[in-house]
C-alpha cells in the first residue's frame, strides 16, 4: 500500500484526557509523534507513527462532557437519530466511557448494554472491558460514538463487531470530522490518541448501505447510520484525495501575541482541545496562568504535557482580575462559559 504524507508533529501526549496527580507526572507523560498520511488505495487518513501499546485507558481517563448543558443538547440531537432508527430494538454501546449516554438511553426505555474499560460505576448494564467477541454480546443495533478514531485498523474493528453481531443490524457511528479540522485550521484537534481522521465520503465508501448521514455539534462531528452487513473495504478514486491546508498553523502566532500581553490569561476547557492548545502555547514560550473545567473529576488534577493544574470555575474566577483573557478552546461553549464567567473578562475563542 502507498501513503502520501499530509502533516507531522512531534511528541504529543498519547492520552490527552488522562489526569495526573502531580505537575511532574503530567509533564513527564508518555508522548508520541503524529505523522498523518492518506492511504491512496482506501482514501483513509491515519497516523502512520501510531503505537497502540502506548495507550492504557483506566479510571484516570476523564472525558465525560455531559456536565455541560450545551453538550447535553448535542446528546439530545443524537438521541433523536437513535430514536428514528433503533426505537424498540436492543442495543450495545461499544466504548460507552463513564456510561452517561448508555444510562440516558436506558432511562428512555432502551434495552442497552454498555462496554468500556474506563467505566467507574456499578451499573449491571455496563461491562467494564474492551469489546471482544469473547464477551458474547449481540443486539439488534450498535452505537459507536467517538471510538472508531481510536482503532488502529478501523475496518477490522468494524468487521469484528459485525461478525460478533451475526452480520445483522444497523450501526450508529459518530466521529470527529476531518473536513472541519482542515477547513477551520483546527491544529488543536489533532491528537496522538486519534489514529484515524474521517470524512463523510470515507464512511460512504466503507458501507454499501448508509441509511442516514450528516454533521453534528456545529460541524465538528460527523455521523452515519449504516447496515452492518454492508461493511466493505473502501476503495478511493481521484476525487477522494485530501488537500491538506498549507497554512494549518496560521492562527498560533496570534494567540501567542495575546498571551504575551501583561495581564492574566486562562484556558477554559481542559479536555482534548485545551490540552493541545496549552502544549503549543507552552512550546511557544507563552504563559497561561489558570486552567478551568466544569468536570469535578478533573479539579485539582494536572493536564498532560503542559502540567497546568485544573481549577473549578468558582475558584478560578475569584483569582482572575477584571480584564483578564479567557481562552475558550471550543467556541460551541462560548455562551455557556460567558454566562458563568460574567462580563468582567475578555473571552477569546480558539
């Protein structure tokens, strides 16, 4: 197989959502290189430098976004799609994280089983494990939200799911949208942990039957509902070639210049985007004073690579002087953050 290189960056944290107890441990976290390539035969984009043995998911991995009302609205949009295609059917959610969405669907009457090694709760409906055929699980439908981008061989992974499910039923897949990353020059949205970067056209080549497709969360995510039995190895043509933007990092210097001004600076949002933003700023010599997140499981912990300590909004806002800059790393949350922070600060979207 032949690949064409699109982009490379060295030494990103291998798990951007892993929390650390000390600044020293956070800075010394495992790191790896990202070399994004496009396979000419399949058209799929992936990190050719990816080493799955570097990744270990455990209870210190904190990626629950449902503390935000904005994100809950997104999940409501997902639920509407699930209702249209899976109402009355048994479901499996592969990679259910802390279980929020699995439990949400259960409360809505779905017979659903979640699977994830990072699960911390006690629900009998969630299996604390990686998905594998030996679990003996099958259902009339499968939910796969923000999992496929983590799989070293996505076609093989989907094949295992399909075979384990008797090659029957439909699957809902949701992943970050690579077209959005390229169009918006979202350099803060490229992670070691994400080995794959998908476009809608990729999903359409991967399945012979796609029942519904589209974008969610302001275009940042894409989704499909597809027939598992129609899974196939994608084959690319000339129109599927990725045109990666040459000015991908163009906005970094503007952020560095703002951070060089003599006032306080905070990041609001210590998930993936915030972790990568903080790292790039640190490498550029820019100083960030405060790191804020609404997830209580992160408070007092330190983020990977930059080693910034995470504060609760209530604590952080008392430490910020009027006129301080708050960098909102995901603009989808801007209004929600402004409502919490008030009008004393300058809000700058990343």
